[in-house]
């Protein structure tokens, strides 16, 4: 995982998606605890995601997902995001917006 500043008010978390991700149909994306805590906060929470694919300038869709509490293997995960199961191995970018929890 790599975090980087994109502007003084917005951060971006870059996560490598692997073919072996967990959950039914590999729909969960895993985060290491330190990075998840720093970016999403220390507890389970819901966030609104806007999904962009490829070079499009418009969101393909939006939905609310959950960033889980800590799992026993020392990770946190996305929940309620079955579309992630269709994403091949790649890098996934989570960028903050000016809107709370988006």
C-alpha cells in the first residue's frame, strides 16, 4: 500500500488488488491495519464510493460500502462491494473528496 498527498485537503490511498482476495467471489479488498487506520479511521465505517474505470472522466456508478473492523488476520476489508469481484489484479485508488464520507 502506498499513500500520497494529491492536494493539501485530499489524500489518496493506493491498494494493490490480488487475484487471491478474500470473500465470496473475491469481492473483499484487504487493507493492512496501519494504512486502513490512517486513511479510514480506527473503526468500522460506511463510505460512499464513486467508481471510475479506465480513462473515463465520469463515474461508472456510486454506492455505499463498509470498511470493516479488524479481522483476526490483522487486516480490514471492504464489505458490501460485490462488484470488486469483477476487478482483475490491478491498483485501486481511494481518493478523498470534499464531501464527508465520500
